[in-house]
C-alpha cells in the first residue's frame, strides 16, 4: 500500500479531476467538487481533511496504488 500523500500531491492530483475547483488561501487550499467542499488542505502542516465514505476512500487508495505501480 502506498504511503500518505503530501499536501501538494493531493492538490496536484485533484487538478486532473473534472468539475473540481481549487480555492487557494494563504495556508489552505479548499478543493470543491460540483460546488461542494470535498477536501481542505493545510499546507504548513501538510495535512488534509477529505470528506468521503469508506468505499470512496478505498477507491481513491486503489487508484493511487495503480497510478504508482504504472509509473515504476
């Protein structure tokens, strides 16, 4: 299983998703999907809060593992 994402990796990955808008602040990036808050990234602490159901989180992990394996 891949390790945790950095705050910058999370923001970078989210830019590739359709219908995602980033709202940049001094220390935070708010990631919205279809007008609703999906994730909040605190850059100084390299921490994120992501709103997702367990199945969605598992799917995100699987996509990340696939992506990392493909890059090797």
